[in-house]
C-alpha cells in the first residue's frame, strides 16, 4: 500500500549514513580530547591508527553531515523566509542544549562558570559556542541567493567553478600546510565550497562517478593520511 501524501518516507540509507557520520565525529573527539596525548606518543601501530585513521575520520563525518543536508537543500529553490524559519528551529535546539549544559555546570561545577560562559549559553550562535551550528546557520541565510546564482551560471560555468574550487582547496591548498588560499579556519566558506560541488552533482549528475571511484577515493585518502603520520 503506497504511503499517504502527508507522510514523509524515511530513507534508511541516509539515516545509516547520518549514524556513521556521528560515530566518526565522536571518534575524532575521543582522540583529540583524550587525557593521554596521542601526538606525544612514539611511532607505533596504535599511534598511526589513531592519528592517521580515527582522528581525520571526524572531518569526514562533518562533511557527510553537511552533504546530506545540502543534497536536499539544493533540490528546490527556497525563499529567505524559509531559511529564517530553519535557522530559528536550529537556534531553539541550540538554546535547549546550551542552557541545559550550563545549568548542569552551575549545579556540579559552579566555580568554572564565567560571564563568557553565561553569555554563550544565551547566545550560542552569535558567540560561536559551537562552530558547526553557527556556520550552518549563516549558510542557511545565504543559501537562497547561492542557489539562484548557481542556477544562473548554467552547467558549463558551474562546472568550471567546481574545478576551480577543487584546485584551490582540495589540491594546491590541501597538500601542504603552508598553502591554504585563506581556507584556514572552520567557517561558513567550507559549506559554500561543498554546496557548489553538491549542487552541480545534484542538478547535472557526474557520469564517470561510480562505486569503484568512490571506494578508490576513500582508500587513497586514508593512505595519504596514514603515510603523512609515518613521515612526519
């Protein structure tokens, strides 16, 4: 029996991908925020595994989270009013967690409370309490204009823009640490960059992209990460 029109059909593959992305992010924080510094450990299989595979996987998880959202955002053009509505829903969720965590902090660890902490709890987005929600909220406000602009470019110009972005921030500005082309911080520009790529894929397709290419890309990416740990 087909679902009713008002019912939303959940995609189990997308939901599984979200779970994997969340798990990857948790793994990164497990390494980066651990009491035992991984960076100071001598070279070993354990160090290479944690620093070369587990830690960078968190960045993969962040990108996966955004790609899932962007894939559906670029499906149709939405207005600024709808973007503000999405941003407000996100803000309410952030307030729930920021105020809740601050109250717990006040009850069990009140000596660590500061004026900055209290302001951050009330204005989590504006104070960039967490970088991802702040950057994503700014992106939501820019999204309607980006979508219209990318549509206006047409396929050829959009493709050229994708190539330029990849060369700037995934090739020349990614191989070595001292070349970044101003993409040095975690900010909204990362989302703009990824949205340009996802929108082209969503609207025009990529004929040469197959499962083999995806698997090979993952293997090559992790191989570079592991080798960098061993060499450095």
